[in-house]
C-alpha cells in the first residue's frame, strides 16, 4: 500500500504514524455450533440468538500462537509493500501466549529473522490491538522507530473448558491472528489521529483467569486444576452491560477530542465480542448498519486478533480504502476499553 514509508530516510523529531498495511490468518479448522453441540449441552439456536456466532476456527495440533502471528505478519508486510528487514520493532498483543515466559514477541522475532530488534509483549486482552496501536503511535511520533509490526494473536481453544461446565465462555471464543505495519509518514492527510486508553481494575474478577499465577505459592497446583480455577470465568451479563456503555463512551471521546462528527466516520470497527453488544453500541451511537462492521458470525471472539482480522476483511470487501476515516474500539477483561481514530 505505501512502500515509500518503509525507506530508511532520516526524519525529524516529531512524526506522524499511519497504518501502512494489514493482514490476518485464521486456522483452517472450522468449528461450527453443531460441532459444539456434540461435546457440550448447547444449541446452535442459543449461540446464534445471544451472540450471532455461527462458527469459529481452532488451531490444529502443532500449530501455535506465534505461527499464526508469523502468517498474519507476512500478509501485512505484503500489503504494506514492506520488506521484513524494514521492521525495527515488534509489539505483540496476546492473552494466550505460547509460554508463560518469554513472550511470544521473541518467538515471532526469531521466526521472521529479525534477531536483535526489540520485541514487546503486551497483555491487554480484547483491547490489546488498540493499546498496541497507541504504543506504536507514540514510538513513531518520537522518531524512535520507523516501521513497527503490531500483532494480535490468540489460541483460545486450548484455554477454554470445552464441556457443559464452561459452555457460557467456550462457545464465544475462537483462534486467529491479525497484524499491521505502523509506519512513519509525511502525509498530513492520513494517519493515526488519536488513541484513547482506559482501564478499571476493580472489575478484574468479572472476566478473568485466576490460575496459574504468582499470587499463589506454588504457582500451579493439583488443587487449582481440581477446582477448575485454571479455566476462565466470566460474569456474562455484567460484562455485557459495561461493554455496551464503554464502547460508545470511548468512541465519542475520540471523536470529540478530534472535533470529528460521527457521520464523517466511514466505518466503526469494534472488537468482535458479541453481535448483540455491537448492535447495542450501534443503536446508542445512532449509526446505520453499514457503518459498523461485524464478522463475528465467522470467527467468534478472537480477542486481540479480532480488530485486525475485521479490518483486513473490511478492506478486502471494499468497505474502506485509502483515505477512509475509521474508528476502532474495544472492551475487555480488566476491565479495559480503548479507541483509535485513523485515516487510512
Ligand atoms: C454470555 C451471554 C451470551 C449469555 O447471555 P444471557 O442473555 O446473559 O444468558 P441467558 O440469561 O439468556 O441464559 C443463561 C442460561 O443459559 C445457560 N447457558 C449458558 N451458556 C450456554 C450455552 N452455551 N448454551 C446453552 N445454554 C447456555 C446458562 O446456564 C443459563 O441457564 P439457567 O437460566 O438455567 O441458569 C451474554 O451474557 C453475553 O454476551 N455477555 C458478554 C460476553 C462477552 O462478550 N464477553 C467477552 C467480552 S470481551
């Protein structure tokens, strides 16, 4: 898309960042609601009605988080017309890393042959991509880096309780990865306009995975597994209520800060949590259906990967293109919530 932004020219002190390319990868294995009916007490009707999800993807044996990230990254590099060696920093957002440590950013860096450059893992759950975009924006603005690879990648299928006990969460999530190249630009008419980040830690227990963690000694025990505290817990109705409020709030915050009218936004791309949340947000913002993107029916909630996957598909479908004004927004565990306004 913007090969000239990947050059090595020396710049000035303050710069502008823009999204030069984006790409995604989802595993081949499709898991339909009917497939889930075979392993837990649920129904296609229940899932569709409450979430809009029809199917999701799960990784195959041997496929991992960083592998998906690598595939998505190579597509984003192609889309940007950028050589892998032009990348000077990696930001990797995930809540399902390959290892407790080191971060998956280090795995991806090695797989891409970028040994030596910095690789930052961030853990902001469903807001990971927008938080990462904000970090990338700051680094580009100060002139520290020129081309940052920002990734959101999740293997949710290995961290959910795929039995009736875990059905409220299990049916929602899927695996996948999305990546974007955030580059320096001199073009005043495009780029990241602003990012708004929030969190409120008093809600940590409403959507969390308690164990294993260093708050316990030992960090991992048989008792944890017996008590099922290693599976995520979600207070679904509570999460729904907060998400439906925070999404419009943080979108309005971004619009007001930039003095932009909502009608001038070409497309709002919310984190794909649930079709009913997206619909509630759309109605609160009084936006027409075609202005709020949704592909949750195909992938479920892929957490940090959902926005870049959705954005890639919106570009492929011709809904947004160079010059489009878009608003990204997310809400998730923490609670965290965030938005970003950018012109492609
Ligand atoms: C999870 C969610 C879909 C549940 O919908 P809901 O309207 O709150 O649930 P309902 O009250 O209609 O149904 C609850 C019942 O369905 C059951 N149920 C839960 N999951 C089920 C499933 N997968 N299949 C069938 N039944 C299920 C519950 O056990 C409960 O049964 P009970 O009434 O006998 O106790 C909804 O709360 C939600 O979308 N929350 C937000 C989730 C989210 O987006 N999280 C990620 C944020 S990033």
